[in-house]
């Protein structure tokens, strides 16, 4: 019985690990009708996925816009060359992201499914 329990636990752990993926997103700042925002405005991943975001400011040379996901303690300031942000989506939920340098800019959300 003990061996069966250990084997079941090992299989469950392996199954969870086998489903994790690296999810890549290219985030760009844009301006539409005078409103600056990050696009895409929604990213969807699964809990356990590795997330790689390449965030780039497309609003002109020398223009810097922040990118923060407070729920994951991410605070970056990408420029026109871009910034690669990597983390593991280790908790499920909806996590807003925004420009922490310019609070009036429109943000979006990271959705982490269970």
C-alpha cells in the first residue's frame, strides 16, 4: 500500500510538471487616441507555467514606460530596446499590470488559471 501511495504521488507530481509550458508574450506600449497602453492587454497562462514577457516601449526614442505586476512583485522600466521579464506563474488568479511610472496609462491583466 505504501509503495502504491508513493507511486501515485510521484505520478501526480510528474503529470503537473509535464503540463507546465513556457509562455512568451511581446508587450508593446502604444498610443491610441491620446491614450497610452500596453498591448496585448490580457495574457492568459496556467499555474506552473514559465512566463517570458518581452516588454518594449514603441512611443519614441528615449521614451520610458514602466511595467509592473504587483501580485508577482515585478517592477521594470523597458525602453525602445526592450526588456525581457521572466517568472513562474506560481499562484492562480487575476493580476493587474500597469505602467508604474505613469498611473494614468491604461493597464491590463495577467490571468493565471488553476
